[in-house]
């Protein structure tokens, strides 16, 4: 990706974009930051003469970050097999919703999560679809369809021809195309608010009415906190489970907050975030709930 020299100028300014690319590829803020750090370490490890030969340091960093993410995705399946319970992507807060709320906010002002653009390509529903792709499909699709990189550059990341990369992206696109159309934020917010109210009042009938009969709830505790290890299927069963949680968790406060760019719920006790829940909504009912409880995945939600 370039052979003649602009040197090191501008490489520091690439970090935000690289974090955004890596998070969408990996679904993990922590792993995304590590991948980008690794890419920068490789850049600064190059001899100065080699740096000066590279036409676009940003393109070079993107290629290296993409290859690092590809390797991580390749090993992720084995790691997921050892993971306790279901694995979900790390949820992202919208920091602006927390700033000024009693002076609290994310504990680390420069947290990598704050650099990630909250749009439809980081919604939990979208990230879960990305998880169904092969590593090569995911890289080709994210780089091309989300970040608009040409296939000629993606070929350098995947070590395949541009035509093969185009086919990978098309295959990935079919998986995304099978997903239901997104619901406007206002409609989502209304449904999520009603779920919150029904949960707080322990109204099973109201919850059943808000949940699609075929709804599925998946929880991620990572073996570190108590939660269901398998998805809970069916609106009635989910409603009963939610009310049972409410009975066992006195003092839990529910907040309406943006989760990965769309309306969600955050449960906290004594100011500490315990659970972050994302929702998928269709025809006015919740079809999917993703509840992240693994404390390691809630670090961007930690308060000072």
C-alpha cells in the first residue's frame, strides 16, 4: 500500500479510525486496543528508512491491524469453546448520556471505547451477525461495506485476490441481508421503556405482551457472575425469568441508556453497573435480548 515516502507524519492521528475498524472486526474493546497497540509497535519498530519508503502510513497501519485482527478471529473460535456460557460482544456506552450526571462518567477519560463511533454498524444485533461469519468474510465485509476500502487494498490484508475478496464480502452480505430491517430509534425507545416499567413492577403479563412469543434472551457472565448459561427461549419464559431476577436483586436500579448506539437498559446497584442489556425490536415487540454481565466486558461502564 504505497512505496514512497511520507514518513511518520500523521500516524498518531490514525488511532481513532483503527480502533473503530478493530472493534467492528473483533467485538471487543480490549482486543481492539491491543490490536492497534500491536500495529503501532510494529510501525515504530521499523527502521526510519523503511518508514520513509511507505507512501501511506495510515494504509500500512490499517493493513497490519487487519491482519492482526484476522489472526485473532482465527483463534477466537477455540477460545470461545472454552468460554463459560454464551459469548457476546463488549457493549459500548454513550458517554454523553453520563457526563454531568452527578459528575460521574467513565473512569478513564481517554478510554478507547469513547473513540468508537456509535452507528448501526456497532449495534449488538449487527455485531452478533458478524459473529456468524468466517474471519475472512468478516474482514472483507467490514473493511469494504462499512469503511469503504477498495478490494485491491483488502486483498493485501487477506492475502487473496481482489476478486476473491469481493466474493467473501458478497457472502457476508447475504448473512446480513437475512437479518430483519432495523426499527427507528424512537420506536425502540418506547418498547424498551415499557419493558423497564413492566420489569420494575414485576408485571409478567405486561412483559409477555412486550416480548415476541419466539423471543430469545442470551446472557454473558463469562463464568465470573451468576447467569443462565444457555439462551432462554420464548417470551413467557423470558418474562418469568426477568421477574425472578427482580425478586432476587433488591436495590437494583434500571436506567434507560444507549447501548451500542441504540436504546437499551443498564442495571446498577450502588452506582456500579451490573448488567448492560441490548434489545432487538420488530413489529413493536422485543425479539432478542443480549444481557452482558461479565465484569471484564463492563469496564467502559465503570465510574470514577
